[in-house]
């Protein structure tokens, strides 16, 4: 939290001691962006439709300007734009950045997620750090991703340090988690004083690219604690990674870990992953996935994957085989 306060103080000092006028006085001009992630999915699971269309669409508004004193000021807004979402606001925050680092203020992911390491995947929309597309029904089962994002939808203040020799650190504070979590099937309960801290390293060790990091989240007078570790190695065209997430909400412990590997050749990336999530007294999920991602244009990919999930919970055992084909278009 000391770094968080130092970052906020740096912003206030920068604004106070030097004139801050941009090239024009119209403020931050927002541009338009976003993405469409659309899939056709076949599933053998009894509790889901055999063939269905799955999609996740967002529209983003964002922009920034750099003042004469070197301070960068920006804003970012994300809205869920699928038909049944009603253009709901997903993220909305402003940020201030300079040589001293960056401060985010508003509804944005915290430091534990922003600096979290992801493992290679078959299709990161399905088996990545956060599940945007879920082809398998997981009612009563543990979570299907490993994002350390307990206070995702809550207003918070986050400080991210500059990168020093590949190292970066961050810290976040939210007054409460707004009773909302988006990853997996976690129970949503309001808890106050959510604090996060994380560190990440990206660099080369000889000829091997290395990304590694750790994060910690605590809330509600230790009623909720989570910590994560992760490492990703890039050896030529090959990638290999492993991640671990442990959560304790005072009534149940959940351990989630994932392994992933990929190989890139030209516009193709072939990937595979395995995830295990074990929630004490509730159930266990094992998921296997393999797939290919093909880049057919800037910000445009075709994606196809097959998956097998085995769920064991207190109610019943449920297995599923899925075939998912789709595209992601960034705009």
C-alpha cells in the first residue's frame, strides 16, 4: 500500500507544481474500439444444447493525452454489447501515468490480475486466464479459469510501478468487492477492504524468454484470501507454462492449477492445456483442451478447439466433449 500512496502523491505533486496544458483545451478525446468473439459449439453434455452459438462482444471507448509537464491522462470505458446485455458497463476508469508509474482509478481489474501470468492455451477465450466463452455447463462445479480477480467489478485505486530491468510491481485497494466475481462459479458475497499486491518479471535467461510472477488478494478481515504463482517459458517457437491459484473464503478452499503448451509457425499457433480445479466439499473439475488459432489479418483470427471435461461434484458426475469453431475480430 506504500507504493499506492506514493503513486497517488506523485500525481498530486505533478499537478500542483507545474502548469498542465495540452496542445488544445478540449480534454481527452475518446476513440472507438472493441471486439467480437463468436463461436459455433457442439457439446455432448446432457445439460447443454447440442449445437449452439456462443459469443462475447464489447465496445470500448478510450483515449489519452500527454500534458506539457509530461503527465499522461487517459480514460477507458468498456461496454458489453451482446443482445441480452443492454449495453451494460463492464469497466470505466481514468488513469494518470508518467516516469514514476501509473495510477488507475475506477472500475478496472486490480494489480493481482493485471500482472498475473497466463499459461499457453488451446484458445485463450475458452481455456485462458479468464473464460470469455464457456462451452460446458458447470453448475455446482469449481471454477473453469484461474483469474485472481475477486474485486473485478468494484471501484478501486491501483498503482503500477515502472518496469525496472524486467520487474514490475503493483498494488490495489477497493472499499468492497461489490459482491461480484466473474470467473468460474464462485459464490458472490460482499466483503470490504479488498487489497491486492503483485509482482511480475519479463526477460531473457540466455536464449529462453521468461515470464514469471505472483499475486496476493485479501478481503473482509481475512474472510477471503487468494494467491497465485505462474511461469511461462518461450523456447524458440515453443511455449510452456504453469500457473497455480489458491483461494480461501473462510468456509471452503479451492485449488486451481493449469498447464499449457503451444507452438507457433507462421500465422498458425497450435496449443494444448490441462486444468484441474478442486473445491473442498463441493467438487472437482478436470479439463483437457487442444486447438489451433490462425491469424488471417491484423487483429483477426480463426479459432478451433476440442475439449473434454470431467466434473465430479456433490450432486452428480458429468462429462462433456466439445468442438468449438469461431473467430475473433478486434476493432
